[in-house]
């Protein structure tokens, strides 16, 4: 996969540490308090995108979850979910 800023022939891969951190992060407040961010309903994450993401790390993480969900990239968490199910 190439993007505008990448070199031709160079495959881009997600940062494993960032994915692990994102997979472990939990919603700290509201109706879904205690729910892993990656497990939040898509409609809730879309609502945040329309209202504005919170500031700071939580907002960046929610924005990443939004991008993952609306682009159908949830499969990125499959290996992580399998490891945590053991």
C-alpha cells in the first residue's frame, strides 16, 4: 500500500505499540465507561466525530478508532483480540 507521502514499493504497516495501546484503552466516562475504545459502537464514535473529539490523548485515540471503524479496518485488532481471549 502506498500513500502520497510514501516511497514507491514501500509497504506501510501500523505501529504495533500504538495499536496495542489503542486496543487496551478504555472509555473513561459516559454511557460506555470501562468499554475498550475499539469496542465502542460505530454510531457513538461517529457522534464524537460530528460533535468534536475531546482534547488530548483520548481525543486522538477516539479519532483513530473512528478512522479504523469507518474504513473497515477493525481486522487490525483481530490478532490482539485473539491474544486477550486466551
